[in-house]
C-alpha cells in the first residue's frame, strides 16, 4: 500500500518515447527506487516460456508467479527480478520472452499478480514507476503523473540508431512500421490500454534532449512535493 511518506512518480507513454532513459536518470538524481513494469511483465513471460502448459490453470499461474520476487539494487536503485531466488534480468530481452510477455500480459490473473508485486515497490523515500498503465491503473494516487510521447518519426529514428549502435542489421522502414503496430496494439487493447492518465503532465520529447526533460520533471517535482 502507498505509504504517505513515499513520493510516487509514474511515467506512462508510447514505446520509444524515452521513458526508460528518463526514469533511470530521475531515479539516480532523486535516489528513488525504480520499477520498470515492462521488465516485470517480461519475467511473467519468462516463466510462461519455461512452463506453457501450467498457464491453462489459474492456480498454477499464481503458484509459478509467486516464485517471482524483486529487490532494489543498491547502486542503480532499480528493482531487479528473481525467479526461485535466481536473478533473471539478463534473460528477459530475447525475442521468445518478448512474445511470451505480450501473450501473458493479456491474462487478467497475471495482471492481478503483477499488481500485487508492483504495490510492494512503494517503500522508502520515493518510487519512479514506468510502463503503460502506471498512472492509469496501478498508481492512480501518484503524486506526479507523466505521459511521455514523441512523434513516430523521431521515435523510429532513435530506435533505429540504438539498434544500429548494438551492431544489429536493421532497416528504418521496418523499425518505423513495428513501432506503429505497437502503438496501435498498446492503445487499442481491451485490458489496461495506453491512455493519458487523469491530471498527467504531457511531456513531448520530440525536440527535447534527455537532460532538458529530466530538468523539467525535477522542476515539477519541486513544485508538487510541498
Ligand atoms: O515495455 P516492454 O517491451 O518491456 O514490455 C514488455 C511487455 O509487457 C509488452 O508486451 C507489454 C507488457 N506490459 C504491460 O502489459 N503492462 C505494463 N505496465 C508494462 C508492460
């Protein structure tokens, strides 16, 4: 449950808008804990990839997901994810786990279990929670709600450069189309669709550099914390 002394900042927004970069920088500057809810859903996808047959039975889903635990890293402040007490963060970004995460994130019982884990993150001085439904569904009571967006063209350019810098053989048109498809499915899905939360500050990162965005959010934090 939200403790009145924990300041919560939610960062919802489109894919590739810069949510992760902004969240990490804010968590460092404010010494707040950081929850990347996408990573948490990926851990449910990882569990599903290990034992797909168990996901037909709700009790088994709950039992398997109860073996997922989180712990905040003392250097980065980011919640790391453990399955049966083994850290699994590095196993969550394969194509297979991405697909499995997309499947299980549509199961209401999985979202219910994730909700409980996400609520456990409210502790200490503050929490930065990023994802698609942080300000709308998970922490509607947050002290500061942000919705981060940028033009599709600039998001595709950023993603393309990022993948190229990792040595991947990418084609700009494919990156653009895949983000466009992701936008459509994120905003049109029936369960927890991507929406601008009530009372959220909309931050357009199209023409802003990460440092300028973080400074803008730190100003909002200073205004709202008193
Ligand atoms: O942001 P990401 O690619 O790491 O998210 C992984 C998957 O989890 C993606 O299929 C969307 C889903 N997800 C969700 O349903 N709700 C969230 N709050 C975060 C992610």
